[in-house]
């Protein structure tokens, strides 16, 4: 038994491969420190990596036609209305008794005092109205957001509010949102969370019980919500009692015309058919909020593998690949390069389909980014190690009577 254990340990533990794996992950760690620091800096302006395998699942593999229309959320396209029109829309919507109304329209400086006062009075008369606002600059040492200068306190005062900021830079894909943040005056909800709280407080409680600083958005699409234009809503012949009663109404900009390709208040999402090299954003902000609300109400969340398990799998996966490359070099030196590259290609394919399968069928996301990067770099790092580091390290450890097993003599990786 002792001999078997000794042979097993000798077969599993390869000092050269361990050293290469350590150097490789140190290199990846440095890249991650430069590229990605999730919540230390302003979380709404991080340069997040702008491509994930799950984007292909969303844009190519998901069958959006099979997703039924969400009849709980009605989108009202405000276009670019004046405040008198907004007042009329709110008054009419309120008569239909919806569960909650969310208005994703930023009202700037004061204009006509009479119109502004009438609009504010209408807002104050609707208890389940949530107004969209913006968080200001993030203050890292205090871990809260300053007051934004974009919202007008005249309208926001004495009304429910929620911030509309997304976890994305201007040209990045919106994959996540932050449900709760700290404002200078205290805790504040995201716009979608504030609207969902008015409609279903229990669903928001379940969201809070997940204790996630950020949540990934489980998109159901853009065409899966009923849309009503301002012109239709204000038409004297239109009766929306059956359509709006006890529903969630989101008011916001969804383009001037159905055919218009306006990019005002439009963002990139994983549903974009061009998941790399995008030319145009694909979803309006208010539609993204609708997707978030639908996810919260349905409890249809995306689940991530525990970080510690992902790290462990990535380290084991990379170590096995490094050890395998060393073994192939010793056994098949002449065909070393084509064999190694073929195996890497097969592994890339397996990892891609495994990630896509788990996400598509189980809504489980496995981020093996470091493991895939380790797989891509393993061959090159083994070459660098064998060419430059193996002999100096072997001599260094020999001084302390720690001997690393040698590779067959006379074989230098080309």
C-alpha cells in the first residue's frame, strides 16, 4: 500500500508542472488586477470585459419566439414629450388603477411654473408612482454615491425614486445591475427594484435574501412586452381599463417611430445579434428595466458557481494541462506541436458547449475565464519555462538538496 501511494503521488505531483502553473496564474492574476476590480472603484463605470460565452447563448441559441408575452408589464412609449403631455399621460394611467407606475424620464431644470406645478401635483397624487433618477459620483472611501445633478428636486421631492444607472460603461454590454446602493442620505433601490417593490414586496424580499451586491439580468427579450404609444394612450377613443388595471406600467423612451433606429437611451445587451464588433445598441433603457422586473417577480435568476469552486477547478484544469503538455513532449517529441494544439482545440470546444449547455438549460453560469486563458497560454509558458527557467531553477533547488526530476536529455522545446 505504501509503495502504491508513493507511486500515485509521484504520478500526480510533477514539480516542473507545479512551477509552471504557479507562474501562469501569477501572470493571469496581474492581468485581472489591471482589468477588473468589481466594487472597489465606481461600480457603474468599470471597464468590464465585453464578451462572454453566454452572449452566444442569448443571441444565437435562445429561442425568443418560444417566450410568451409578459402580460404583467406594460410599456408606454413617451417619445420625447413635453411636461403637459406627461401630466395628461399620468392622469389617464392613474384612472386605470395599475399596481405600480414607473416613469423612466429625467426631468431637468424648471420651465413653465404652471405646467411644472401641475405635473408635480399629479405625481404627488399617485402613491404607487416611482420616478427614475441618477446616482452621482461614487465616493470610494465612504462607499456611497453623491447626489446627482441631473434630477430636479422640485419633482423628486416627496415621491418614490429609484436610480436607473446600469453596471456598464457607455460602450459596454449591460449584463448586470446593482439592486441596492448607498446614497448620501441612506440606502436606495434601483429603479426596477423600487417598481417591483410597489407591485410585489415579497418578491423584492426574496431578491434581498440572495445577498448579492450585483445580479445578472436574465433577459427575456424586447418584443415580449406589450407596448402602447403616447398617441394611443391619449386618444379619446382608447379605453385601457382592461389592459392596465392591476398591471405594472413603465413609461419611457422607446424611439420616436417603430422603424426608427434611434440610439438615444439605448444600450448593448447580450441579446445583440452581433455579440462581437457591434455597430448599434439593441435595447432601450426602459425595456432593460422591464426585463429586470420580470426576473424579480418570477424569481427567474441566473446562478453562478461558487467562486472558490471555480478557482479550484481552474487551477486543477490548468495544472492537468501543463502536466499533460510535459508528458506529450517527453513521449511524442516529434509530433509535440500538432498533438498539443489539437488537444487544446478539443478542450476549447468541450468547455464552450459545457458552459452553453448549463446556461441554456439550467440558467447556471460557470465563468472559467481564467481556466480558458490558462489553457490558451499553457503551451507557451511551458516553452518559456523549459527554455529559460528549468535549468537555473534546478540548480537553485539543488543547493538546498531539493532535486527536481529532469526531462529526457537533449530535448529542448522548439
